[in-house]
C-alpha cells in the first residue's frame, strides 16, 4: 500500500490524526513492516510540514499521530564458509565484486552505491568513504554521511583490490559496448547503463544468488554484520572495528556486536593468572577428598 493511493484523494483540511492511525493499522495488517510504516510516517510528516509553511493547513496532524514502534530485527550473519560458497556461485556475476568489498570493508549499502572510482586508490590499497546514498521524500540521492566518523579511510585486503581491478576492466568493456548509451557518473557499482543502481535491483540480484547458492535468506546489509562479527571473534580490538564500520563511538559497536566477542571472563582470568601466579600447591580439601571417595 502506497501513500498516494491511500490518501491522494483526501483533502488536506480533512486529514486528521485518526485517519493516519487507521492508515498505519491497515498497512501493518496488509503485511508492511513497522520500519516501512515508520518511513511512511516520516514522509507524511515532512510533506505536511511543507504544507503548513505554505499556509495550506493550520497544523501538521502527523505530529499528533503515533507510528508503530519499530521492531528490532534479529541480526543474522554468514560464516566465512558460507560467504566462500556464495562467492563461488557468484563468480562472473556483476554482484561478486560488491559482495567481496562489503565483506572486506563492512561498508553500508548506501556507501557502496555512492562509491566513485575517484574515492579508491588501488595502488595504495586505500578506499575513501566520502558519500552515501539515502532515501528522501523525493527519491534516492547522494550526499555527505550524517556523522564525521562515517567519512573514513579503509585499507583494502589484496583479494578486494584484485576484485576491484577485475571489476573495473569489465566495466570498461560494458562502456565500450554501450557507447553513447552509457552514462558516465564514475560509479563503482552502477546500474547496467552507468547510472545509480536502484536498491531494489540490488536486493533482487542478491536474493537470486542466495537461492542459487542454497543459502539462508538474509539481508544484504547482514554482510556488514558478518564482517564485524568475524573480526571481533578473532580478537581485533573494538576500537579498530568501530573505525572501520564508521561508528560514531566504540560503545555503539559493543552494543551491537558484543555477543560476537570471545568470552571476556576467560581473558580476565588469563590476565589475572599471569599477574598472580600460583605460589604453592594448594592444601588438600577434606571435603573434596570425601566426595571423591564416595
């Protein structure tokens, strides 16, 4: 259910809080997620705010309405073996390089879709995250990241560099084949004609690859979660993983991925054993000896 078909024929002066509450309830009943309905509320709020500024309505009724609480989605991650299986199936597919780079860098989807070749220094193996693609009331657009920490430099592993080099060669061939039909926007992961890729197409190709590989259906964004979880499980310091992900604070990384870290109690005990080693063999406990004899 879209906004325009639902309220497009309703006069602005007739729109009220109850109408919006009923709209949200119908959308949820139709199967839309709480996240989608909240986004719908945000679009309506922005549009009605503009209408109020233009003196078309006396107040913004969206401010009185209560969108549904967003349900926290359980994080899903792939194992390194599953990603290897996926990349084997995706070999030669246009999705292979973006999957490789996502796993190697933990970049967000918006950052990947707004990535330009000018942001990548392949000889030095460094990628500069400077733009992100986001949804607005009028559609998708490229812009600056919301936080300063999101603008970061990421060192690339050799396999990611190899994948990007091969991808650039393949993209050059596509440009020659299309000729004037190619729109040169310098995008690393564009559409088939060089323009910005539609996230819906990314999801479509992603789900097809998962089916072909016989893997569980998870969100493309979960590759970012997978990368972060693997690094933390290997003992990489939280602050380093946080910087790679572009989190504003390491506490955010801990809150999201703390479960993926090795048991902290084991590390505490190991450290204390080093600081306070056993000085002598402990005396035998009669209670324990009796229990062993029983």
